[in-house]
């Protein structure tokens, strides 16, 4: 059976300044928060500590004019988190940028892949 190489893929990180950036990890965290309704659950799914997930969300919330994630404290009624309209917009724009970059660079990625050793 012939083994085929996986397609090359891009990992886009947009760096706004020394501390302000968004990349695949933060985008995935936002997507999981949107699906799970919880920062803790999203972090757990990613193998990330609760503290790390919270720190990333605090960083994202501080970067933009409006917060990307709103949360409510836990307790007897339970807590939760949800993406704000700004959060959905930032995530959507990031994923669109990622997709467009991959499409625009597909020929060059294939050309680079063709130059790889067979064992890679």
C-alpha cells in the first residue's frame, strides 16, 4: 500500500505587537468555548490548564476594543462563557484569512513539498 504525504498546511499567527497576537491555539480555544460554553471545558479538551486558558482569554479580551469572551462565575447555578459578537467576528475573520492564505499559497506549498526528501 502506497503511503501518501499529508498536504502541507499553514499555521497563521497574526502579530499586532509584542504581546498582542492571535494564532491557531487562541482561535481553537475560542471555537471550543463557543461549542462548550465554558473556558474550563474548552481548556480541558485542549489539554490546557484552567489558568492557562483564562490567561489567554484575558489577553484576547484586553487586545480588542470589546471583549471576545464573556463569562459568569460558577457556583450552584453553574457558570459559563460565551463568545461575544466581537469574538465571533474576530474568529470568523481569522479563519477566513487563514483559508484565503492557504488557497493563495497552495501552488507554492506544493512546489516546496515536491522538494522534500521522500522520508518526510
